[in-house]
C-alpha cells in the first residue's frame, strides 16, 4: 500500500515542493525514514506515533518506509509531521480522499495539536506557484499565510480537525487577510518632534532618508544619537506591497514575525548589541538562517557604539553593504539572502566619550581618540556615505516649549526627492541615489564646472578614495534633489563634503 502527500521545504529564502511518500511492506514492524532528514525530521516517527494514538487513530503495525523527495536535498525542521501522518492514514486506507492538489505543513505535539512552524509564508507562495488549490497550515501560521492569493488556506489546531475536514464531516473557516484588524496591533513609530535642537543632524538624516544613504553619527554620550536613529524609519518612504511581502518572508523564515502581525508594513529597525557574533549579523546554521542584516531588509540596521563591535563582525558587513545581498556558505548549503538596508552607526569620539567636548574634559590618554577610531577599518568607513558630528545640546534648546518639526513634514520632502530619483532611474532596477553603481554615478551625477573645480580641490586635499569620490557625488545629487535642483552646484558639493567629517585631516592627526 502506497500514498503520496504534498508538503514544502525551505532552502534559504526559497521554497520547494517535497513529496512525502509512504509504503507499507512485509516484515517485522519498523519505520524507516529516508530522504536526507535532519535530527528533527527523524524524530517525527515518535511524534507522529503518539499524535495518532492520542487523536484516536491506530498506528499501523507493519514495515513502513517513509521517503521525503527529492532525496538529494537535506530536509530540516519538524514541519513534516502533519504530512507524514496524513500519508500514513492514506496508505492504510483510513483516509480515502483525493489530496493531489493539497499541501500539508505542520509540527505535531504528542497529544495531536498542530504547532507553529517557521517559513510558512514562502512555502505557501511556492504552493500557489506550483498550481496547488489548498494548503493546510498550523492555526498560528494562518494569518501570515492568508496573504497569498489564488490558493485556499486553512489554519488547523488538531490532527482530528484536519481529518474530519478532509472527510467532509466538519467545515473549517478559510483564512482571509484582514488588514483592518492588524492596524490595532502596530506599535507607534517615534516622531522627530520629540528631538530638541540638533538641526544639522536632523538635516543629515533627512538627506540619508531621501537618498537611502548610510550614515555615521559621532558625538558625546547623551547628545541624542540613538534618539535620532530610532526616528529615522518615520521619515522613510512607505513600503510597497512587494517590499512588505519580501521582508515578511524573511521574518517568517527566522520565526521573528511580531505577534498579531501577518504583513510587515513599517520599515524594520534592527539594533543588535555590540556583542553580537559575526554569524548573528550575517546569518548562520547548518542550513543558514537570516541574520540581523537580512532582518533589516528594506529598513534600518542601527549599530550603536560601532567601535565596540568586534573587527570580524564589522568586516562581515562590508560586502553586503555594497551588494545588498549576502551569501552564506556552509558544508551542506550555500544560500543568499537580500539585505538592502540603510546602515546607521553611532559612536563616541573616544573611549571616555568627551574628546572635543566644549565643557567637559577628555580623560583619555594621549592618542586614545585616534586608536579608538582606528578600530573601524578604512574600507568600512568608505562604505558609509555621511559622517556627521552630533554636539551636546544646550539647556536653552532642551527646555524650549516649541516642539521640533514633525516626521510627517520631513517625510513629504523625502518622498518628493525619492519621486525625482525614481523617474531618473526608471528601468535600472533601483530607486534611490545610494544604490547607483559607478557607471550610473557618472551618467546621472554631473556637477557644474564650478562644482567640479571644488570637488577636484577637495579630492586632492582630503586624499579621498575612488569610493569616497562616488559617495560625495551621490550625496550631492540627493541634496540637489531635495532642493529641486536639476544640476549639482558647488553649494551641494560643499555640503556633501561637510558630511564626510572622518575624512578630514583633523581626525587623522
């Protein structure tokens, strides 16, 4: 007796069809599970046996072979429990239902409950693309799975519920995405109106948001660096539906979807602690899972106290920052995750934090500030478009009764600048200045003769690298876009250079 049930598997951010095949043979009772299962999959035999017994079904006393095809791809996780149980019942003739167009995903508890699994959304998307008509997922995954159109999604809580629905004995409510129900679960986003003073830093963040530029803020403790960074998502353009789906897929795979949220509509803000490992930033595992930089896809990755991160962790980010994707290679697999995120960094100017402070004296030994900055490699600094100094805020500004400009007003200017960039870059596959390559920079960032003369002087005086040269041009292009200027003027170049404070000679002496 033989039966085959459709299920799904994950490989990085991509999903693929998995056929769960069961065959009853002659011989002493035994269950063989083949098809490159990992430990969690191999233990399905025990979970399925107990779940069947405690749900009122008899586990067959026979020689059973269970195959997970394709057999040359390693299967990972407990999500095959439910399809294995359904296949056992079909092979034993206890369930006589046509399931060729159905797929089943779910982990089982010993009492027959169907538990949450990671990666349900990309798996349901694959099922829809493969032409399947219906998919059964754990109730806890029904909300995110309902985002996929063109396929019936049913969230189930118990094994008995699935069997009774397949037999037509009970009706299950089809999962339907309800956006209005999620609005209540979305946390408020911090607003720039709470920031007092720091006009230069606010303007720098506006430029960063308008062009998608990476930014580094240098200032003493308490100057508002973290406060400013946390408000950056509030002025970024709204996510498109395609961006939301891709970001939600990554969170689904990582098991990091917030409770009550099925579609991530707000730009993610990730702020890993400086003790995070390189694998925590990039991703890891036997079959690598997304790291912090991928979880920040289409949003912001905030690295507070940048010099305190290990050198290895910082260097892990160098290539992903440039390529907007990260490839993680292991013995068993090599996977690629998207990681198109704005990188926002903050640091003190020295270990004590008060180097250059107008009122407090730095207590660090001579040369400590230079050694502290040297913890960040030159290539890493080169990949950060904007470097700004964030000075301490005086009492008069802190005690002002008038709030600062709100995020909504800043966002209008950011959206207007992004619209200009989208028109200019139409057909290139990118939508903001920061993502332009060298060829696009030469094509779209043409300074006036006066601006070019200024840039030439700056290039020679600061001994800029070729990458820093391109960064200055792209930031200048964004400043011009915010002002509605078609040409890059000398004033735009001057402002962009002012936002490269760590390239100035002062920091290298």
